[in-house]
C-alpha cells in the first residue's frame, strides 16, 4: 500500500505499551484529518526525541500510507524532510484549510499552505 504524499498535522504521544515498538514515544495524525489517530507514523527518530520535542508537540508533515510485510498499515514520512513544529492554533488552522481546500500533493509535487 502506498500513494501520494499528503500534508498532515501530526503529534507525538506516549504509547501505553511499546509492544514491538522501539520507542515509547510515537507520532500519530491529529484527529479530524484523512487518516485516523490510531495510525502510527514512521518518521525521523528526531521527532520522538523528547530532549528536542516534548511529548504532545505538533508537526506539519508530508506523509503517505505504507504497508510492510508483517506490520500493520501505517504512515511514512521521509526521515530527510525538514521537521516543522506548529502551535495548537496553527495546527487547527491547517486542518481547517485542508478540509476546505482538500490540500494534498502527488508524490514529488507537494503543495504548500500559507501557514
């Protein structure tokens, strides 16, 4: 499973149980977008580094669905992408803009929002 990259607002959170995950802190989509908060994001380990970004930090990220053999479907963000932190207010604004404009980007052709 793969597809075009989409712009999402994601956030760090603590897993109740690591069950197979390397880090107790993971990244998920913020509720109200095209992917549910139950999907995890495969991304740069810097995003889950709590010395750099406390749990609950929100980020703007380009993601695509991914399915690895033996793994649950999840989202993927290129680890070389720039990490962009957004405030709660910016996150709500971005989500609202994406709902109105249906902003997404095809792989390699990303559409930027004025944030």
